[in-house]
């Protein structure tokens, strides 16, 4: 169940990052509220996952999901650059996440 919690936490990290961008520095209150709620829930699910996952594994996977997810949303939704080097960087992060999962001792 810890990995499910960690996946939810990672997705919520992407949600709050996107909402923060949309809030324009918290000038748009609706998006700002989504940012705060999603961030709190993300931390809560991360804490649940950390009950049984090692700190290094849980935190690394959580930030990795957030980083790659935010990159994907930036490219697919916001029209940000998807150069070959940026795609390679994202692929390397995903490779690291897979290695963390494969070597986890839950």
C-alpha cells in the first residue's frame, strides 16, 4: 500500500506545481487554493508512504515523480521546449526511479 500512497503523493505534487504556475504568484486565488490543498495532501500521502518505505527511497521517488510529471505537463500542456537533451534528462530521472523501486526493501 505504501507504493500506492507514494504514487498518489507524486501525482499531487504535479498538481500543485501546475496549479502554482497557473496561480500567477498566487494572484489567482482559485489556483492558489488548489496549490495549497494539493501540497498538503501530497505531504500527507508521502508521510503515509514513509511509514514503511525508507526515507531515501520514498523522498527520491516522490520528487522524481514530481519532476518528470511537471516536465511532462510543461511540455504537453504549457508548450514548453521538448529538446532531445531535456527528454534525455527526463529519461535518466525515470531510470533512477526504476532503480530505486527495484532496490527498495519494503
